[in-house]
């Protein structure tokens, strides 16, 4: 019964996700997923600062109760809509649909959706995004892809963050990269430190490319 | 409907949790909850090594798919039962009840239940434990108690792990301690580094004390 119910919810979610995807046809939408504290918000702050002269960006901030992350992002001068899940452990397509009513998304080139900090549940919910980006922190340890494979299966991109801690940890970048590729060979992997800026240029270059591709396909 | 269903599940869980608690009346049971990679398994390894001459210990290892943590713990020479949740993001009382059928728990002084790595959902499920212990890693950042308050409300103890990274991060131990106390003033807080061993003596002393208290109350 629990399973049946879950499938019903997932089917309903899928329908709303499709509607979101149609509404978002002219821009690029990125669903950021990670454990608590992997550095999604810092990555967003840096990315917005780097790209805001070239692109119009917006952010939907998922959080269970607080507005802390939304306040951090609003400090960057982009439009932010906060979604409080009131205890729920993930964003779903309905929450994103309601958030889209509050944001002038047709003016945007790039919309980030920062999911609730949780490496498990958010992976099951299509929000209508173009790309799921999993953020994995070096401090979490290299066994996480094998232990939480779904998010890596569902993602198109993995950002390995906090690479400034590599020397202090037993996280081996080559081994973890191989583990991730074993789950899904075509995953793009960007090792970065959002704190020091190391590696971010490659991530920005990928964003610039997908924004351009989406625009071109929308104009066809 | 989603909420009604969730309440039904939680009520059924509560009943099984009560039965688990009766079965576990003669020993101390600890439910370890944290984000992925906060260091639950390393904390367990160190704790088992430190206490195994004095106490009989067992471990129920919750994991979504793999047996990696169970293998690490089995290396310590204690009885381990693995529970694979097959995708579910938390342990529930039924899973623990089935695991108890596989373990000679009446011979134990201390049973650890290592929950799935998730700071959100496991907090909602009573497993029949005596204590919920939340493990928070310095690398996750100091804003996590305010952002994920439920687990701190439900816990009796917080272990702040990876204190060897304090100098490298903006995690301020006094500020975070105050934030945690704001959520629940009576929470016991142990700042430790499971890696270096720093601070673990106080955690061991607390475990020795609660094991003794439980035995005394069981004999009354």
C-alpha cells in the first residue's frame, strides 16, 4: 500500500513536471542536489557573481523551514523565490510550479533550483529541470556514490566540491571519479573548490554552453 | 491524503517501536543519525574498539543498497546485522524488529543502530531506541541545526565530529553550540574528532554511564 501510494504521488509529480518543463522551454533550469553542507549555496553565490554580467539568472530556494539560504542568494542581486517545505525532505514539481508563479522566469536565461539538503529523496522527483547536478563534498568521503547511487544515476553532472580539503582527507579523486563513472559513464564531473575558486572556470564554461544550446533549440 | 497516509504509517511505526523497546529492556540502544559522510561509521569503529573489553556490543547497519559500512564494522569483531532499505531514505521500526530476530540482543549491553545517512527523514521514526544521537560534521557548516531542527529536537545527544577541521572552516563551536541549545537546551553536546580521537573520552564516559543506568533500572 505504501508503495502504491508512492507510485501515485510520483505519477502525479511527473505530470506537473512536464508542465513545468513546457513553461521553462526558453531557459536553462538546473536542479542542485546534495547532502546538507556539501556547499550548494556557496557554489551558487560564486556562480551568480561570475555570470551575472552575461546572463539573467533566478533562483528557487528549497528549504525545510528557514530562509537563510535565500537571504544569502538575495545578497547577490538576483531574483529569489523561497519554497519552505514545512518538514518535507525534498522539493516536488508542485512546489516548483507554485514558485514559478512568483518569478518572471520568461526574462531569465538560467534558473537554479536549490533542493533541500538530502542525498536520497530529492533524486526521485523530477521538477521539470533540464539538468540535475549532484554536489558531492570531499569531506563526505569517497564511498558516497556507491552508497547513494540513485542521485548519480539521475544526474547529468557531478560537482565534487571542497577540493581544498583533498590533502587532509582520504578522498582519492581518481578512485571516486572511477566509481561515479561506473554508475553512469556519461556523467560530467567538475572537481572544484567553491571556497577558493579552483576548478570553477570549467563549470562556468559548461553552463555557458548549455545556456547557448537551450536558446538555440528554443528558437528552432 | 499524503499527510493522512503519513500519519497512518507513523502510528503503525509507533506501535512496533513500542514492541522493540520492550524487547530491548535489558540493554542500551542508540540510534545514530546524520547526513551522509558526517562520520557515523568511523565514530562507531572507534567506540567499539574502545569499549569492547568492557561491554558486549552489537550493531544494526542501515544502508540503502550496499554492505560497505557493515563490512567495516564487522572488522571490529562485534555482531552486525545489515538492513538494506532498497531505496528508502530511513530506517523504520519494522526493519529494526526484523533485524532483532537475527541478533542475540539479550546478550548485549549496548546496541547501536546506524541509520541511513540523511539529516531529515530518520528523525521522524522512533525505532524503539533509548537515545537518538545526532552526528553533525564541522565540514557541513554551522547553519545546519537551524536548517534541520527536527533531528536536534528529537535527539538527546549531539556529537560534533571532524573537529580537526575547525581551524580550516568558519564553523564556530561556541556559536553552533548556542544554536543547538536554542533548539533544545538539555541536549548533551560532545565535540570530537573520530579521526584523531580528540574528545572521545567524554563520549565514552557518557556511554558507560547510560549503560550502567539502564542495567540498574532493568534490574529493579
